[in-house]
């Protein structure tokens, strides 16, 4: 089964599950966001200074000269549409819609945003946004912040990658840097001057810290390889550097889709059973009480009972100690200011994983510990899903979930 078919099947299952009344509120919020992400194309933003080759890179990736250079617009979106169409949004909020791909000469006034809809199957899986970096540093930082909030990955295009460009890029969040590429779009010119190897070496440390990878491209040759004839020139396509970049982007898209599908499966697994097993953190205490009413086999001897109790008691004490240590570390960080949301959720997840390992290490059967193990494992699943949101609501939910687990473990430890 292809990735596209898998996404379609999982999306249908998730959509069907979301329509059920028994779907818990927190799961539903996460599921709704995840479904929207699965049903949308992965957004690849191509960004750089004016004249840095952004349009050429997008045309190269599409495989034909699909879009013209549109300097009148700061942002150009290239998305799927059943018929070629151009939408032009102006600063006053008005939008012009016209069939076909507009030519540069057709612009009568500056545009805020231009959207090109093209019937390209490639655009069903990944769309492109071209962003021109211009204006004051404050304007550019605002622009980059918007890009980081809407993009799955970024391609920064440049001829030389100046110190100013490097400083601007350093303001981007790490989650974007981990999935972004630096592209030297005029590599052939550097090669002719004999400066390409030197420039790559100069950028080595910067790229290692700030990008997933560096890709020198002879952009004119890459375009010729893809668009110069009806048949692609594979050797020229490879030698130009275009193929390496295209393959790297496809790999990142595939990995990202796999992560989304994994999260969707986690969510579906959490709610596919009877409603009592699909719990919000606030419901877990009641669920635990119901579990404790189940029959529990008596040990064969008093010594065996003491051994089991001692082992379970050690696990409960270790869990409380780990939770207290985690809470103290977070409190110390809060004194220094608001923590990074991604880091906070990751730390909550690491703590939950540690709790699961602690409870799983109890070899004897103990209904209290086994119940807490189920709760912490479910907490892990929820925290994995909360990583998808990566916003203040998700951080609040993560902390609330850990507080609820601490209350439950403390209650069982005291008992």
C-alpha cells in the first residue's frame, strides 16, 4: 500500500472515530488537529533575499516552469487546484480571481499575497510558499516568525550566505532548523571562480548548527535538466545538485508523514476499545477505583506477600521521588522565565517514560502497580500526541496530566 493510500485510510478511520460521542475531549482536540494535518499537503517554504533564485528552485522541484517571477508579491503560494487559477490578495483585503497563471505584466498594483493553483499531483502531497526577505530587521523577524509557525520545512536560498543572512536565520526555532536546508543557488559560478569548496568549508560550522544540510546547486543546469526537454536528463540532474536536494526533501516529507501516521495510530489505539479505556486525566482516578474492585489472588504464603508488598512499595517510593525531582527542576526553570514549550512537554514525556519503567520493573503481580503502569503508559501516549500541538494549551495539558499522575501515585503510596 502506498503512503498516500495509508494516509487516506488512517484519515477515514480517524474522522469516523472523531464523530463518536464517546471520544474524550482531549483526544478529540488532538485528533482534529492531526486529521487536518494529514489531509493537508506538507508546506515547504522557499525563502531568501530578492534575486536569490527562489522561483527557480520551486520550478525545478515541480519539474517544469510552472510559475513566473512575481516581484510585486512578497509571498507566493503554489498549491493544488483542479484547474490553473491565480488569486491575488491586496493590502485592502480585496482578492482578484482569474483563470490561468498570471503574467508579471498583468499586475496593476503591489500584491500582499499571490496564490497559484495548479493541477499537479505532486502538489497534493507537498505545496510550496515563496517568501521574499526584505524590509527592516524587525519586519524580517516578524516574517520569519510567521514562516516558522506555518511551515513544515524551509529552504533558504542564497548566492553567498552573508553574515547578515546568518544572523537572521539564527532567530528561527530549533524545530524548523532540524528540517530545513541551505541552498547555494549559484554553485556553478563559485565553481568557475574556484571558490566553491572554500565557501562550503567556511559555512561548515554554521550549517552543522543551523540546518539539516547544505546543498550547492547549479540552478540553470538543474532547470534545464528538468524542464529543457520532454525527457529528463538524469546525469545533468544529478550533477547540478538538484536531485540531491529533491531527494532530501522527499525523505523529510516521508519521515514527517510516518510520524503523523504513528501519532494517529496511537490515538486510534487509545480510543478503539470500550469507552472506559479512553480516559481524560481527570477520569483516571475513577477508573483506578474500578480496577481495584477486581478479584486479586491471595499469595501462597505470608513471606511471599511481604516480598511482593516490599517490591511494590519500593516502586511507589521511586516514582514519587522521580516526580518530586522533576517538579523541583521545573520550578527552578520557571524562576528564570517561561520555559520552552517543546522542552517542557519533552521533559514531561521523559518523566512519564521513567515512571513506566519503574512500575514495569516490579516482577510480582500487584494490582495497584499494574493499574498505575497502565495509567502512565496511557499518559505517555497522550504526551506523544501533545508534542504534535506544541503550543501553550498542549503544555498546560501536559503539566495537568503529570499532576494527576502524581496525585494518583501519592494516594496509592499512602494506602
